[in-house]
C-alpha cells in the first residue's frame, strides 16, 4: 500500500469510511480525506492526516491521481 491509495476503514463508530493513504509506518496507516489530499498536493504541502491501526483496514482500492 502506497501514498495515494484509496482505502476503506472502520471508524470509532463502526462506520465504514473511505480515505486516502498518506503514509504507512509500523502497523499504522496515516490517512486523510480526498479533498485534503488534493489540496495538499496543489499547495505543495503534506496532508493533515490521522493514524489508524492496520486491523481497521477493510480494503484497499485504486490510487488518487493528483
């Protein structure tokens, strides 16, 4: 799984959410919303992200082309 991959995760309320991968480090997937990812690319900055443990990953899909 690499930066820009769209993933589905389970959030704290047991809802499924789609996010974009920013980084993966030691069992943690750092993700953000698609609009934040695109804005960060356009503004030449790192996206503001939040970490999820890998056990909350449901599936990984395609990549966002910025």
